[in-house]
C-alpha cells in the first residue's frame, strides 16, 4: 500500500469520530434538515479524505436514488453516502452531493451527536410494567 495523504482543513470542520480525520467545512453544508436511520444527517457540497463504495440503488423517503457509501480514508468507518443519481426530477439537486450522518462525525467544536436510544425507552417501559406488577 502506498503512502496515505490526508487533507487538513482549516476553520470549522467535521471530522471522523474514531480517528479525527477531517471531512467537511461548516460552510460547505447545504442543509442540516436531512435524516437517516441513525438520526440527523447533513447534505454537504464537498468532502475530503473519503473513499467511495460500490454504486447501488437505494429506496429512500424521497424515492429511488443511485448512491455510493462514503468511508473515512484513514480508518474505514462509514460516514454517509454520495448521491450519484436521482430517479425523480424533483430530487436531482442532490446529485453529486454528499450526506454525512451526524452521529458518525465530530462537530466543529469536537461535539458528538448521540441519537436518542430506543433501548432506553424500552427499558423504561419494562421497568414501569414491573413496578405495576408489584402493586
């Protein structure tokens, strides 16, 4: 394997939560109102220090898209995906753009977004049921 060259970003950037590799600048975020199965996601104009997975057709809330997963070039963690093609005219603005899953990256201030844990809700329900059984 050859030598790995990483691009270090300056300013406010998002980075890998596992190895701190830089991915995207804050001002390259197009929208923070996207969602993925793990919670919040950001639509981003450009990213650095990623490798691309295989193209696949994926059904999403907004319809069918051709996407490739994106991985941290340093540690290999999946951080989101790239929209290669949209099958609906209204979704074509996403083509060539990237989604970064917020729970998989550190924010500009080093913060980690943790999505709500569904297990906690289940545990609370079980505890409440157990308490009711004891009465």
